[in-house]
C-alpha cells in the first residue's frame, strides 16, 4: 500500500447555497504537514459537523474509489468526495482502531463517513445521500496519533486492531439504531469517535 494522493480545499460556495464549504478538494503536489487537526491549510468551514481531533483526516481506499468510478460511469478524480488521503489497494472493510502508518506518521480509524446534504450538492445529485448509504462503502475518518510531513508515494502499513472488530459498513448500518448489549459493549471497547462514544453511553 502507498499514499496515492493528498488533497486539500479552500472555502467555496456551492451553487444555490448561502454557505461556504471545504468539500472541494484538489490533490497537492509535494509534501504536506499533518497535525492533530488534519492537513495544514485544508479548509474546514463547519466545525460542528466536520473536522476535529477524531475526524482529522478523511481517508478513501483506491479499491472503493474504483468501485465508485464504475458506478458513476466516469473516471474518479482524487478529492471528489472531499477526502484528504487516498491509499492504494484499500477498500472500506477496515475497523475502528485499525492504524495506517507511513514512516513515523500514524493514523487511527475512528468512524465511517456519513453522507450529508452538502455532499449531495457537491455531487449535483439530490439522491446521492441515499445512494451512498445504500452502497455501504463509506469513507474512513481517522484521528492523528502521530503527526508529521507526508507526501504521495509514501508506503503505508495497515495495522489491524487487535480487539473485536467494528467495521465501517457495519458502523454505517447501525448508526442511530439500538444495539444489543453485546454490540454496545463491543463498540465501546473500540477506540471509536468520541461523539459516537458519548451517544452510545447516553443511550444506556
């Protein structure tokens, strides 16, 4: 595995919308500094729902994006989904707590991407939230365990979480639903996004 692309965006206004968004990402040439809050210089316009330490870096796997390219009927350009990083030979069957290591740089998976109206507007498809959800191939949010300078082409080591798995498709399917006692305990035993942890704890 290796980093295929690193993408950042500037604040831009969506057609027909009054607000600005950082979802329009473009690949960066050269090295990028990544700290606890993500890629330095990347625009995050709505911090209530985006960014923060537990979704500092949004990762997509090249195998997932290849699937979407076929589904959309056109070549997929890095950054189209608003991702910060594309990793080769990776799909979304990763679990909370999995780590991606590139040199001294370390990411840890916290949760799956949940589609929103901004994403649908970006894709110019009002049905895209449902389409993305039904596909069950969500992108991957990560916290930064150890920051550093990274660039496209760097090798990536995918280190699996050693505890019980909570996979991205499973997490997308179960968000907002009541879990069994066993699943509830399994979710909380993983290093899940702090907002999801708070919701799970409040639900019992």
